[in-house]
């Protein structure tokens, strides 16, 4: 189960380079239900996500580099590339700060995963977070993968 809130970002935190950073590329084989492939540095995954906004089922299966390379051209729409910084908020919560590459740049999103729905609902975001877009499908990566550019 994934319980996650998503926010736009008003201002980047200082000293981003001090936090772990993942280079991510992902594509969508299907968006209803969501079936995604992802390269995260040197790790590869096939992910299934159920319907939902803040809470949904998520299953990650490991892929080999060869399997990812085989599936990559089968992805529909845009491949999404981004840098993800992992910023601890406290002993439990971590911000996944995504800085998108073109054509989605300069979009920046912050995601926080929670152990319970109650914790998610009670969360008070840091001052550098902007609008809460958890319940807007416009900021789901599966939606972005289908976005048309002129």
C-alpha cells in the first residue's frame, strides 16, 4: 500500500547536493491500470499501481537492465526523466524531491510517503512546500506521460 501526498514547491531547499540523489527514467506501458517501467540509477523495476489518489496499491518487481531495454521502446507517450533528492524530514518521513528534465522542466514536485492515512492527513508541510496537489491527477507521472507538446 502506498500512502502519499504530493506538493508543488515554492522554493528549493538550500544545499541540495548534500542529499542522496537518484537519476530516474520511467515510461508507462499502460495508464489504466498503471503499469510502469523505471530505471533508478542502476536498478530497474516494473511497477503496478491501482486506482487512487492519496492511497493505492503498489507492487514493484525487479527487472534486469536487458528487460528494461526491451520494454522501454514499448512505453506509450513521453519517457519521464528526473532527478530525485531524498531529504529527511524526521526519523520517519522523507521528502522525495523531483526536479524534472525537459520537456517537463522546470516542474518540481515533493512527495512524502506515510505509514498510515491518519499520518498523511495530519501532516503539516514545511514552509518551502507549495500547493498540495495530492488529489489532482494532473501531477501523476502517468498523466504527464500522455501529455502532448506542440
